[in-house]
């Protein structure tokens, strides 16, 4: 049984086949990168896998159990977390509060109506660990909207970690980042991949080739190639799909 | 019995056509500018009131033409001075702004014409009954229906067959497209609001002999506009026509069988359609979505 | 010393200050030509506005048919008094609250899958539906004439209290007690883990779901709580006016409460709705005492408010950092 098993997932929007029969298996602990030109369906794949969109056909299995039609809010309890391509944090809250909301969900304290939020010690005490894990020390009281773009991307990741996931789906974590910040993100991803299974959608080939154990190439909703990084680098179909492309070696 | 049924059915059809006219102006503004124009109803009322004042001076036909033009001009003035300031904000503000404007204008109506109601008779050529062969029908409603149909067809022709109409249609899809076409977006928006107001005004004139003229008719007219747009689907001309008919006929028939429920049928329809098919019967795209 | 500090912080707590202001209100109002009945109306509408803002300012959901819940509270009160009893003094009030709460829950269950403008239009349709039912169901609701001739039950707590509420001042302070309770409960809810979830739903519902929150239920419960307190306000309004009219539910009144809440600064402040309802009602009262054309002036005032400070009165104050309230609203 595979850790993550995607079978023949397909979704059309109007006449457009965004995802056209994708099958993918991921082993526990692997770091698999998904690359492909814009519009290849990568984000849609993540949306389908996490219940944000319903697939037209196909199924998704996690640790042997079918999760295809589960709603988004069930993902966290399964241990599946996701980060987002476009900024998706709680911009009015501080770094501390952002992370706290995730931990609160994880510990199941959502339905407490009359306790003082500040009073919940067990939630409060878990925040520093996450902040340390991602490297946002010193920024706890900063509001997300006042943070730099790079810090926000890291915060996004931090929030995803609050569910204590076993699987991380990272959607273009380095997009829009400057060189130094990209390095920081790569280090973080490497560190996380020691314990977690990671699916990584990326455009930056430096990142892809430096962290991936396996690369999957998508184009127009289909997988056109799959394999170890060296194989992919040499693959002609892939080079064609990226005509004039984004090889930044 | 059957002609009784036909009578109510036709009433429903005519009502539906009138609802469509009310809704089209509202829908245009919503589509092109994304503004939920709560002043649409009060502009409808202004149209009726202008007709009332003008008809005694220049007769029904002239009132029918001049009144909506005046309302259209007022609409353009409102857009240019006030409404354009809130386009990029949270849609809630456009709503509240137009709501406040409606409040102010309703106050003006009471100031100018007084708080009491008026009735305006159907014009002489359109009063009485018309013999349609298989039944005898109210001549005024027949004329109403005909005029509404002409208006709807006219608007359709304008949108489909003229270049400016094409630009407006493009505007309902995206403002970027309009700018890409090299057209002046602010001016387009002012014009669209003017057209929307014109349609509200002419709907007011058409319905005045039937529904009476009171300051409160503006608030009442808001509802059919909203309901038709939601049921028909945003951005859909045919949707507004279809929805108007669906709601009109259902309301008309409810008057026959269970008159007490006739007021609320449109909301029941709206709920049912909305829950089953959020985009509306013929909705193409939805600004409403998130 | 710590005990003293705690007492001091309670005294300057914004809720305490607000209650003190409202306690003094009926004494101050005559100075600007207002009658105590205006004060009562402001207080009751403040409860309604607070309830409304739980949805708008904190959960990010705009209900355009909220007057329906005010009206349901009034009818619940009236129907209980007429058909059941006015001897148990709290029964009609409780009926108003419960009737509204139950219907609000049912409505919330239906609409909470949606959000944004979709949500708002659904609430509008349902609000109008309830209005027309009230308007047409003559046998139950009295139709156009409504239910009149209600009384204010005499409060009897054996051994402690026997209060006649027909005196306006007594009634005002009775309402104030209920207002205080409502404000306190709503404040606690907003500052609880549950309230925090509402606020992130407002900011980013998708992300909240990815965190693991079933936002449907949060929105539904929020709507229900809002309904319960709106029902309380409605019941009090029936007590105040001695009647229940379908007109209470008309959609224009729904627009009014949106206006009050926003103009006061409800989007960024717990107390915004209070400022807004006071402003709205006092302005309307004052202007209409000068001229019958008050609608024109109100319209102009609101247009100016919306265009010049869309964040509302208290929102502006917050921005200028004139008042730093410890933990007031998110």
C-alpha cells in the first residue's frame, strides 16, 4: 500500500480539462516535486487532493483509506497540510496568533465559548516550538500584513505545520522570494523532509533539483515524465514542454 | 373558468415583462460596475412621479419619453458625483452608498410631491378592454406588455447589434477588456448607469397607472429587480427575461388560486432556484461568487 | 496591590465605561432635546446592533434581512403574552428569544454553506419571506394591523423584587440590565476560542477550513447567537411599543441596522454598533423634530459618512489611536 495513492484523477472546467487522468504514488518520507508550465494543472491537483474541488473521476487514497470526497476541513485531522501559492495567511493577526489558530484547531478547542482565549495555556505553550522550527523568532508580535513577503511565505508554512502533519503539500513556496530568502526556504524544506512526506510544486529549478528525490512533470493536465532528477534533466520530452523554458542550472 | 385562468396567466406574463424591464437596468449596473444599486428602486419611483407631473402637461406619450430621459440624466449625475468613488472598495460600501442616496431621494420625493399617494389614470387610448378573439383583456395591461416587450427587444438590439452595446457587453465580462478596446471606462460607466436609470424610470412610468404612485414604491420595486437577477443569473440577458416570466407567471397564477401567498412567491422561487442552482437559471459567470 | 490593580482595570474596562455612559444617558439626553423614549429605543437597538455585528464585524457575514429577527422577537413576545400567559413575567421575553433563536438556527443551517454576496442575498430573500408571512398571516400575526394592546409584565421575584415597568425610567434601567448581560455575553464569546475562529473565517475562510475548522457550523452557530440576541431586542421592542407590527420586519429596517453598524465602526470595533445606533436614532429624532424632510438630511449625512470615513466613527478613532482599548475586538 502506498502512502499517498492518486488514481486517475480528472477535472474539467467548462471545456477545459485542467487535470486529465493523473495517477501518482508517493512513498512515506519521500520528497516529490511536481513541475510543469503554467496552466499544467499543478495547483488544481492539490485542490483536488485536498477536497477543495471535487474531481469528475478518479480517487485519492491516503494510507490505504479513500479520501477523495472528504471536505477540506477534514484534511488537518488526517495529517495532511498545505501551503499556498498566493498568500493565504490571516493578515490581521500577529504571527503568534496565526500559529495559535492552527494549534487551537489541532487540539480541538474551537467550540469553547466562554473561556478567555488568552487563558488557554496549552495552546499558548505550543506556539514557540513552531516559531522556532521555521525560524520566525523575534517576529511573534508582528502583524502578518506588516511582514515582508518572504516572512509571510514562511508563516504560511508555519501555519501548515500546526496540524502536526505527516504530509505537506507545498504550492510554490519560493515564488516571489529573493535569492537569500529562497535559500532559507530550501533549508527549511530540507529540514522538514527529514520527518515529513512532501509534495512540492515549484517553478524554480534550483530548488527542485536541490531537494527532490523524485520529479514528476506535468503538462496540460497530464503527467508527461517521472523519475529521478538526473533522468528528468536529460529527458527530451520534458525539454520540449519547456521550450525556451525555465532551466536555471 | 378557462378565460379566468387565461386572464391571470396573461397578467402574469405582463407582470413578468415588467419585472424584466425593472431588473435589466439593475443587472446592467451590477454587471458592468459590480455595484448593487439600491437606488434603482427610488429611480423607478422618480420615473413614476415625473410621469405624473408631466402627463398632465404634455400627455402620456411625451411623459413616457421625457420622464425616463430625465431619470437617466439624474442617474448619470449620481454616478459621476458620488458612485464612482466607491468602485474599488468593499462592495458593501456601494450598497450602503446607494441605500443612503435612495433615502435622500425618497425624502426629496416627499418634499416635492408630498407624502401622500397619487393615482394616474391609464391614458385614454389604452383604457378599457381589448378583444383578443379568444378572450377579452385589459387594454392597459396589453399595452404595458407590448411596450415592455418593445423595450426589452430594443435593449437587446442595442447590446447585440451596436458597437457601443458590444463594448457594454464586454464591460460585463471585464473592465480590463474595455480598456484594452481603447474605450473610456469612466465614461462607459456613467453611460451604463444612465441607461440603468433610464430603464428604472421607464418601468416606473409604465407601472404607475396600475400600481399607483407613492413614495414607498421605490423600496417595493427594488425587490423584483434583485430577485429576477438572482433567479435569472447574473450577466445573462435571457436569464432576466426568463426569470421575469417565471416569477411573473407564478405570481399571477398564485393570485388566482391562493392570493394571500402571491406577494411572497417570488422569494420562494428565489430561494429554491438559489439553493438548487446558485448561478441562476441561465447564469454565465458570477461576480457574486466569493 | 494586585487586587487593587484588578479592580482598577475593571473600572476602566470599556464595557464598564459604556454601561456608565448608558446609565447616565437618560439624564443627559433631555439636554439635547431628547425624550427618554428615545433613550430606550437607542438602548434596544444597541442590543440589536451588537447582535448584528457578531455576524458582520466578526464573522464577516452581511445579513440583509436581519430585521426579520427583530420582528420575530416582537411577535414571539406578543404571541406568548396573548395566547399563553403574562403572569410569568419572563415567559413572553423568553418566547421572543427562543422563537427567533430556533428560526435563526434553521435559516443558518440553510445558508451557512455560502458566503459573500450570495449569503447576503439569501438572507434578504428569507427576510422578505418572513416579512410577508407576518404581513399576510392575519389569523396569527394580525396581518397589517399587527398585534396591539400588549402589556409590560410586572417583574415578580418572590421575596426580592416587585417591579412595575410602566414607568419609562424603570423600564429603561430594566433594559439596561439586559443590555449589560447581552454585551457581557457577546464580549466573552468574541474573546473566546470560538470567537477567534469567527474572526479568521472573516479574514480567510478557506485557510480556516484547511486548519481543520468546519466553518459551516461556526457560521451557523454565529447566526443563531445573533438571532437569539436580535430576538431579545425585538421582544424588548414589543414591550417598549406595546405592539408588534409586520413593518418591524421590512427590509428597509434591515438596511438601517447595516448602516448603523457600519457608520459607527462595527467592522473594527466592538462598540462601533453602539455609537452607530445612538448616532442614527438621535440624528433621526433631532432632525425630524425640525423638519418632516428628515430623510433628505439623513441621506446626505450618510452619503458623506460613507464617502469620507468608510471605516466608521470608532474606526477612525482607533486609527488616530485616541483610545487604546485593551483587547477590544479583533
